[in-house]
C-alpha cells in the first residue's frame, strides 16, 4: 500500500512537470509553460481538457462501474 502512495505522488510530480514545465506551478508565479510559450497562460485551460480526453476513454473502457461523484447517496 505504501508503494502505491509513493508511486501516485511521483506520478503527480511528473505530470505537473510535463504539463506546466515547472516543479510546482503555484510557486512559479503563473508563468507560461516553457514547452508551449505561444499559448501563454491559457495552457491552464487547455490542460484539463486534454487530460479529460485521455481519462474519459480509459474510465469508459476499464472502469465502467466508476460513475457519479464518488460519494454514496
């Protein structure tokens, strides 16, 4: 269980670096992504959209039971 938590935390760091170009985007002063400077700060809007386009089909294919808000009613 501890290894999964460590891997998850590492994955968050890798994704943050890959999508924002900074180790901690909140400390970077909302600087534009150095990988796509032509987007300026608008990459913050584009990143969740692209992530959802990847995440949605994965959930649809491998976790059909994952529905709703994650809280039982």
